[in-house]
């Protein structure tokens, strides 16, 4: 059995305890070890791969936002979908997310793209694949991460407490929707915020206000979407 990574908060270790015993996990660990030893930069750093599960505890998840794989430029990815480290230029998709927040909630778009404060409020910023080679998007697809993140989504879908799933783009929708059939969760879908698809319906989706209205209807504290580090 592989030991769960120390960045994985205990409630996630308990929820996903069976995953560390499965053959795919050893294969994934072996693959990542070889990748990092190859000298090709792998993002995010090994200390940041599980940041989504560090900042947002299993029993505190209110909202899930599903991305694809991490940013593949130097210093960008830090384990949270769509988020970049402080001080870096905003990627185009994140710029469009902030434009929609500004339109939806009347907030001034932030200059920083670090979404840790969302994660601390209960927004699980989950990528389908948690690592990537520098300059090579989708390079770590099909190596085992999808099995792991499917298990994450299945565990969340099985919770009795209603969770908001924000699914932008076909990839996120196909990954999650079959887990959410016959469940009480609140599912919001729209095209991906990428510049290639944003004008087909992402702008005007109002997902941020809809999510907060649902949280308030459940007696929960809404997300402060303007709280950016």
C-alpha cells in the first residue's frame, strides 16, 4: 500500500483510503517518479500537486469547479484548477472568469489570479489530471489521474449534503454528469471560459450568483468570489 501524500488533508485521506491500495496508484506513482527524474519540468511541484485537497477539506466542500490539466508554463500551476501563483499574468480563461464575475456580481475584476481564498471557503478547484509536462498540455492524460479524480467525484456525489458542481466545457461535463444522476446536487453547466468557446455561452451564465443563491437557500454562507489573494 502506498502512503497517502502528506498534503492530503486527513478527511480526504479517510475518504479515499481505498485508492492507495489499487494497482493504478502504484503505476501512477512510478510514472511520475520517472517523469521527474527525466529532467523535464513537471508542474505543479510535488509539494503542490494535492493543494486542492489541502485547502478544501472533504467535509467542507460547498462548490466543485472542474478543470482539465494544470497550466504547463513555468511557475503557473500550483494545484488548484484555473488558479495561478501570485504575481503572474492572468491566463486567458481566468481573465474571462473574472470578467463574468464582474458582470454577474458587479465586482471589480482582481489583478491576482491566486484562488487560494476560494479554496479556503469550500470551493474545490479540481483538475481531472493533476500533473503535466512543461509545454505539453494533456501529456499526463491516461496515466491514472482520471481514475483518482473519478473516485473523488464519486465520493462527493455520494454525500447527502447538496454540493454545487460548476462544469465548464464538454470535458468537465462528460467526466462528472454520470456520477450526479439521481442525486440532489446543484449542477451548473456552460461552455468553457477559453477564448475559443467563451462567446458561445460562458458570458452571461451567472454561475457565481446562482451558486450563492443556492447556498443561501440551503442556509449556508455564500462564497465571497471577490476574495482573491
